C-alpha cells in the first residue's frame, strides 16, 4: 500500500511536473516547489482547521470562564486540566489542532525523500530499480527524462547540502528550515494566561522540538527535502498572516503571554 499509494504517485507527479517544465537546469527544484504548492492545496481543509483552531484558542484567552478556572485551580494541575478539557468539549475546540498539519507532514516527508531518490536514478543500478519496480506509469512515458538534472541553485537535490566557505561547512539550508519552522509554529500558538496550562506547555515544546527535528532532517538528507520544508513553511506563514491573526509577538522571548488588559477609570 505504501508503494502504490505514496511512492508511485509522488514519483510520477514529480517527473510529470519536471517534464512539463522542460527538464532543464534548475527545473527539478522548481518541480519540488510546485509539488509543495499542490500538497498545500490538497491539505487546505486541514490547514484551514489549524487556523480556525488557533483563532479559537486565542479568543478563549479572553473568556471570563476560562480566566476564572485559571485562577481558581492555579495550584491544582489535575483539576485545572479537567476543567480545561471540559471547556474544550463544550466549545468544540481541539487544543491540538495546530499540531495536526505538522504530524500529517511526516508520511509526505518520508514519501518525498524516497521519491526524490528514486526519480534521480543517478546510477545504473538505480535506473534498473526504477524500471523493475514499475515506479513510473507506462502511459506517461518518462524513459527519456532519466537521469534527471538534479542541480538547483547551489544544491544537488539528491544529496545533503555541501557548501563550504573559508574551509567551514555552513548548514545554510538546515538553518533556514529551522528558522521558518520556528516562525510558523510560533505564529499559530495562542497566548498563555497560566504557566500551568498543559496545552500551552506542549505547544511550547513543539515550537522547540519541531525546528530542531526538521533542521536535522535538512542537514542529513537530500536537499530536495529542504526545498520542500522551506516552501511549505513560507506558504504556511503567508496563509496564517493573511487571516490577520498572526501573533508576531510570539517570536520574542515571553511574547506568548497574554497581555493584561488595563481598566479604564
């Protein structure tokens, strides 16, 4: 099922886009970018749910009932968690909605990595595997495309990034991936009113672990994966910023705390 529903469709889609673009220099990188845009379009309902969930969580911070239970059960974490879950259920809010699109990406990431390696067919053995496993659909006739031109900007998309300045290897892509992942995660985090809020604590951990994890992927795997990460992150940032609800203060230390409202005299 993994081969039939993930690897084959992704490999053929990448090759089809590459063929349409003219299979010239830098074309495979553009194919990955267009592929990412298509994936974003397909998962639009899920991303819209993420935005809606983040907005609901932000609005919840100003709710009187929510603020009251934060104060009432500040020293009783178990009771606080129970009351929070009760309010989530009553209001129809999924506190983990902002994490779902990130988790859904993992099968896509694995499938894309395998598809890039397969589509590259950089050695005679890889070309033989590509033919024998029937990875390409016969009616698309991709035989004349292989091997692909894997160059894109300074990268070889089938290999990890390798760029050195003054004798030092600079993980440029890994840094960009980590930064854009951090920005996207932080923008969708609702402000927190209580340091004991378990959901806020989990979101805070995600904002640290996900950039490090995806940055590690970018450092050690084919740079084509990094192109996918960066494009997907930038699209996600633009999508959320377009709603006008992006909390840019979250990017600063301590910026995820709800600002106290001043009472008018």
